């Protein structure tokens, strides 16, 4: 079918962090359509094994349970029940939970029925295993355990993947193969902490695809990219085991925080919200500074120049941190032009560096007023275009800030961390273009960057500890 006739996702986007995952390779838990000795019955013509989830779990776990239950319905025609209690005699159940959050998982750990030593206190790790007689009245259970809320959600989508469900099941209408039954057998499957901590996408150049499509088909009430569209994007990200978003930010789209529901939906899906290289402290300047700031405060915005308009800009940034600090964020620090241009201010290179260092120090003071310490606030500095020159000319940057290296807009990473830079506590990552809008060399509909080049560049970045 014509993909663009139905659903259009990312008109242009940037992959800014590599994702790889450590998992068992041999003799792991597997899904079959035929029953085997001592296998676990996930679904058959009698119905599906119910999913048991503690009511205290985070929203994303419940969302992922419903996604997986719907996947079972799509494949077998039977949707399993979801419950927060074991109130009846049932032969097979799926027990889903997060260590320290789920009473069911905690009880299994305390009674020595499951061993979580490989994933406990890890970032986004999970395991799937079949155990006998987990509770009175239950013959067998598939236990999906996560080290944290995303780990548990990833454990559920791992089960969907094992069943043959593509992450693109909705966005690209990838219909999984129908089966009359689903059975699991095999030893415990452990998926350890991802090799790269933050993995995600930048929604950009949305003018010609995602924004008009979302306005006409999903968020029709606001005619924009809103919480309903983001919910479907976040579902895809969970299925892909991604965790970070740089939201859409062109003038055709209102700022992510303009719609209060957006940040709530992001938290429900456990998505970390960040912003692009020209959106300091996660402020969308194209919309919020140019179009909204004056109305918000009832006074003139003033110039986007920190050396002449510090009071207004500082308050503008502080308000965003005050609004967002209770959620998971990855704040962009520094300053560029209102959109994709150089920072306004002095012309001399040394004066530009001095001003940018002042900006960063003041931004970190803002964090200090909302958080216990800067080391607890994920922060990134992206030396994109002219900013790389400033950085290479002696800009001083605190060690706990993550350096996010960019490519040259055509798939070749311009710089990676030196041995000295690799010792920085903030580490480094990658901001990488998969499509690009910039005259006269646009490539939007057909990418000119080959998958082999992407793979080479990402593996090289990983070897230079961009993780």
C-alpha cells in the first residue's frame, strides 16, 4: 500500500543517540504456535492467560500491558483479561511488575521464586521467565520483571516482538501473522541495561507531513500536533525501546508546552523530554519568544540578546524549568539564535565565548534553585555549526554536561570526543541527520544517507564512547 496515503510519521527527524542492547543469544525463551512439553500457554482457542499487574505500577506499565494484550488479540482473536488481583483459580497467568513497585514481584523475590540479581538497580533492564506454582492456585506463570518503569514496559514489548509484532504495527500497518495459539518455552531471558542510556528522535521539518496530517486526522480539535499524536509517537518509541524526544518546533507547530496535556502524556509513557540545539532550557523560541512571551507577561519581549536583555531571557528560562522540573527532562544548555542561527551579541570571538560561558553559568544557577544539584539534572551541549568553533576556541564547559556531537548535515560526524573528553562525567552522544531541510541541498522525501554509512558512523561514535 501507499504508506503516505494512510499514516505519515516523521517528515524529517534526527537520530541523536545510538541504541544497542545486551541480550542472551542462545537457548533463550521463545514463542511457538504449537504446544510443547512443559510450555506456558499464552493464548489458545479457550482464551488468553490473564495479565496481573499491581495497581501501584506507573502508567507506562499499564499502557504497555494493554499494548501487548491488544497484540495477542490481533494475532489470535483472543484478548487476555488484565487484573490487579489473583482472585480465582487459574492455571496460567502473566505476572508483570517492577522491582520495588509491584507487590507480586516483591513477594516472588522474597520467597526465592525469582532471581533478579542480574537486573536489580539497573537502568531499563528486564527479564522474562516461566516459573511453576508462583502463588496458591496458579499452576504456572510467565513473569515479566523490570528494574524500573521503562524496563518493565520494554519487557512487555519484548514479548510482543517474540510473538512477531513489528514496532511499526500501527504507523506502517505491519500486520502480524495470525496464529491459533501462542505458547512459550525455554530458559529465562535477560535483557540488560542498554549500551546507550538515552535514545530517541528529533521531530523536525514537520511542515510538509506530520503537522498537516496530525491536524487533519488525529488532533483535529486543535488542528496541530498535540497530545493524541504524541501518544501514538510515544507508543512507537516504547515499542522501539527508545526513551527521549525532541518535540516538533517549526513555526507551523505550537510549542510542546503550549498544550499542557503534552508533558502529562510524555510522563505517562515515561518519555524523557528534551529540545534541539537552538532551544535552551527546552524553550521553543520560534513560538514562545516571538509569539507568546509578550502576552504571557504583558510587556515587550525585547531583543534575543543575553548581553542586553538578561532579565527577560533569564525569567523566560526559569519559568520553563519551574514548569517542567517534576518530570523527566534532558535540558539543552547554551544559546543560539531564535531558530537555527548564531547567538546574537558581540562580534569578537573571545567576547562571544565569554558571553556564552555567562549564559551557561546562569542557566545552571536556575537548575540549582529547582534541583538539589546540577549533577542530578541531565544537561546537553550541542556544538552544532558555529558553536563547535566556539567550543574549539576555548569555551569552558562543566564536566557533568553531556557533549552531543553533530554530523555535517550529510551523515558524516564532524567531531568525536578526544581521550581527555571521554573522561568527562557527562559523557557524549550524537545528533545525526536522517533527513535535512536546507537550501540548496534538501533531502526530505528520499534520504541520500545510506544505511551502511549510518551504521559505520554510529559504530565509530560508540567506539569513541558516545554512549
